[in-house]
C-alpha cells in the first residue's frame, strides 16, 4: 500500500480537537499528513461502521533508558513467560525482530505492542541526562512510535548550587543546555531535593521546606526555579512533576501544597493517583482524590495524568530511589538501586497489585475517582505510569472501567472493601466517559498538553497518525484490538495484524540559552564530573 | 490413544528451534492434530510443531523424538511427568526447570541440561535425566531435587549452585563443578576439576552410590563398570563458600 495517498472512507470520526464527535466523514491522507481532499481514484480504506480516532499519545511511560533496562534485567522470569515472536511483516525486506514481553517488553516489542494498541506516540518520562545516549539508542530500536524523553532535573548538583547562590537566570540557562544536550523534550522533576538528600546519606525530605544541603535550597525553591525556567524558555510542555512523598499515606497535603507553591505557573502533575492519599503515615489510609482533583478543576494552569493502578503484575520503577527502598523494605521483594551515580537516582521493585489487598484496592479506587471527578478531560489524561501502575496493555481495560458503569460497579464489589468503603467511588459515581472523552484523554488531551500541534487531531496538516476501531460494545475488546492503525500515512496494522514497522521520529526541543553558562559549566565539569564537558551531550548540539 | 507419540524431524531447522511446548504431560492430553499445531519458535519467529515434525500417535505420555535435534532447545522444559526419549543429539535446555518424569537422550546435549531458567532461584525440582553421551556446560545447575546422569563427559559448571539433588558423570567433569553448591551430591567416576572451596573429608565405599549405580545398570540399562559400583570414593564437602553441606564423590580406585 503506497504511503502517498489514502482515503479512510465512511467511518465515524472522533476528533475532539476539531470539534468532531462521531460525524461520518472521510479522512484523507497524502504524504504522511492529513489533507482536505483527495482525487476520487485515490486508494480507499473502508471504515464504514467503524470508529476513527487520531493515533494514541502516551504522555507518561517508561520505555527506554538505563532504568528500564535494569528493570528488564531484574525480570528474567517474565521473559520466559511471555516470549514475543517476530511479527510477519508485509515487506519481505523488512527485518522483524522477536523479543520478550511482560511488564517491561524489549525495545522492538514495545514498539510493536504500542502500535498494536493504536498508540503512535509515547513519552519516556524519566531519563538521567548522563544516560540519555542509552535512552536514544533504545528508542532507535523501538519501531513505529514517535517518541521523546523527559530529562531529569531537580536533584543535580549544578542546579542546586545555582539555586543556593540565587542564580535563577543561570539555572534556567543550565536547564536549557541540559535539555538540549540530552536530546530531551521536557523537564522532569522527581521528588525534588529528596533523592539528593537521600543519596547524600540523609533522610528523604518530608515537605516542601526541608533543607537540601543548605537552607537556601528546598523542594519549594527547586520547583519554583524549574517551573519558571520551563515557562520562560517557552517549552512546549511545562515542568513534569512527580511530587515529594510519593506513595505515602497523607501525601495529598504535600501535593496540594506543591500546586499552591506553583500557583499561576503552568505545571503538569504526573501520576496524580500516587499523590492523592489521605490518612496518616504509618497509621491510616484513605482517599483524598476529591480534594486534589477539586484543586485541579479550579486551576486551569494545572494539568495531570492519573497514573491509574490496574490489578495484576507491575514493575515499580522510578528515579525516586528512596521510595523504592521503602517499598523493597516493606514488601520484602527484590530491588535494584541504579543510576545513583548520575544526576538523579533510580530504584526498581517488581510488584503486583492484588484485588484482595486493601491498599491496592484503595489505589485503584483513587485513580478512578480522579478520572470520574475531573471536570476537564483535556487537563486530566490517561496513564498507568507504565509499568508502575500496570502495563500500557491494560489501557483497554481501564477505558472499559471509565465507559461502563455497570462493569465498574461489578468490579468494585470484587475488591477489598476495608479502605474503599466511604470513598466517593463507593458512594456511587454515575459518570460514564463518552467515546469523545476517551479520545480526549488518550490522544487529543496528551497531545495538547505536550504542545504537539501536529498530533492528537485529524485537522488538515496534522500527522497522519490514525487508529480505526471496530465499534464493539465491549470497550475493552474494542480498544485492545484496533482494526487498522496508520502511522505517518503508513498502514502499520491491517485487519488487526501488524504488517509494517517504519522507524519512528524523535521528538526533542532545542531551547535557546545564554552561552555564557557553558564556560561556568565547563569549570564545574572539570572539577566534579565523571565525564568531560565535551563528551556529555548525547546528541549534536546546534551551533 | 496410542502407546507412544513419535515426532520425526521432517524439516531440519535453520536456526534455534524452541520446543518448550513439547512435554509428555502436555502431549498426553492432545490429539494428533493438536500436537502438530503446538506453538514453537524458529529463529524467533512463531511456527507450529507440525512445520518441522511428522507426528504419529496421540494422547500418550511417552514421547519419542527422532532426527538431528542439536538446534532444538528446551525439550521437556518444566515437564511434570511422563517419558521423553530423544533418539539422537539434543540442543540446550533439555529438561530445564523439570519437575517430574524421565528424559533419556541417546546422544549429546547442549548447555544447561536439567538446569535453571535465566535468573531463576532453582532449576530442576524433580525427575530424572539420562544423557547417553556428552553434556554441555551447567548440567543440573541450581537443581533442587532429582537426578542428572551423563555417561560421557560433562562441560563446565556441572551442578553449579545445586540446592539439593544428584548429578552423576561417568566420564570427565569440567571445571567449576559444584561451585556455589549448598547441598546435593556430585558423583564423578572420571577425573573432575574440583573448586578449591571443596574440602577433603574421607575415603570410603558410599552405600548410596552403590545403590544408585545398580539402579542405573539394572533399571535404566546403562553400562556401569563394576569397579565404580564396588569402588572407593574420596568425599569432599562444599561449597564452603556457601552452605557447605554438599558433597563431591570422586572415584578413588577399586
């Protein structure tokens, strides 16, 4: 099938970014882009009776890099249990690759499975800049999907020094330089200050005003500095924040304080579910989803992805090493602590969320509460923080939970009731997501939050990333097995079979910065770093 | 229902042919057509057993494989019962993580026969593997229970990290045998490169070795020399870098 032209004919189109909600119309593609019209003789794909949406966009996922690869090394039994044979591609010259699945699939399998799910763009959400080269190499081996990576900042020595010295401008120039050098797309902050303090032999921070090394550096100052930097640099995506105190009972207070600290600044709060717990640390757990989502609802500069927990196997994997250490200590499960020598940290613990476990059931319920109480789907989008809350392969099941109240209530009855009782979900949330809202939280919303103007919609000039679903009343089945997926105008999934695997693009930004920072940075590298300044960038820096 | 399921290699594989699906306990449940449709992987691509083998018989827990299977991997992996007979050489991972039943290979095997899956804490947990030929490296690695017998030579790391169980080698045993062994027995009728962390205990005529070798001669039809059955053995305890409750029994003469 030629890449040049294709008319997707007669499908019900869900393109919320352009105000289309199920209207039956043709979608025309030429040279990898959406066009207004095609000549009558252009090749046609019959989509009558089907649902046509833009390709899925995952705003937060862990699919490449040092941490992910250490996770794979930690999970050999998953590889034995889920071998992934090479697909049979249509092009005899293409080289399909076999691999392994499980919660952290191998790189090729990750690309194939994302595409098989109708997703055409994904963001690797945590890359240590010093290990960015590794992440790029893996993304080079992750076919089909367009991908970008978020560079970890906020626990790195040079930045903290600039904050201590009150050098906000230099901190901003440094952030811009790191982002460019890492070939990154956005700035990611993980447990600001907490990882650094823990690495230095102290305890994790517990609040926004704990001193990190010196009183002049606090989580609050780190957050303000980087949020201001991202907004001043006019990055397409604002700071992507993983708050302090992840996974702790009572952490909703910290989350709300963080949101207030950044009041008026654009900021994205990731895997919000893991930060919306009430109760008291070490004593009690309850849902604080309502308080957190009400703040999000009332503040249009704030956005979030949910980080839903799904029952079944998962691998918790985060730059927040102190949290993973706690999880390892409390669960007794194996762990690894890696990237600790880099500008950040990382801990990994294989995990399983069980329906009969009280806390897991509460986490599951809190995620659903956030979804169902969010007023603006454009700002509260879908993620499972793959593979932390569950694999991206569980998105279809999550979509069914959102769209089908009867099914959701049935599932709610099957989980441990100890902590769930009394939550908003148990009190009965009637909302059911519409197909249009699903299209927002899985593609249009993430694309808009990421500032990807060519993705997440089907307007003229957009990337020709299109997913076509059979309109099955079982929404889990519908979203698990798209009939056709088109990526950049190439039909990659045909009649439910993966048939082509083109190379995806890398999404990156190159913000401008004052070159003066590089002279100071070079001095710092000469004195403190393990690599030469010149060798640090993972990608070619523009002149 | 038949006495035996015979799988005769029809098409020689060009690369690794992963046959972990071929276990007697599974074949005992399946009709001929279902057996031929069992999933295998050839060079990483999905294929069916019938693409490579002519299947005769069905629903039998005795399985015979014919042909040059040096590229076949994982025969009898994790099997829990039944009999698997390989009439010729076999590739790596024969009986890996096996739990019960018997495997006999009338030829050489590749590495990791009766061993463990990558990263697994334990390998074989039961059953018997008899290799009438040479074994590659890591035969019986991380074994928890069961018996691995090699009538020829064994490569490096035989019984590596054994938790318990028995490995017997009639020929030469390569280096690192029994390294990191907790418990278990390695019986070496020929020369063995013993790690320095095994300590000499005594020389005696162990009754359990005599019983074991008589069993192998009488019941399994192996060619076991009288001098091994009645002879003296040097007993070494190890691995002292681990629990140290394992033993290596090296034949020391008549």
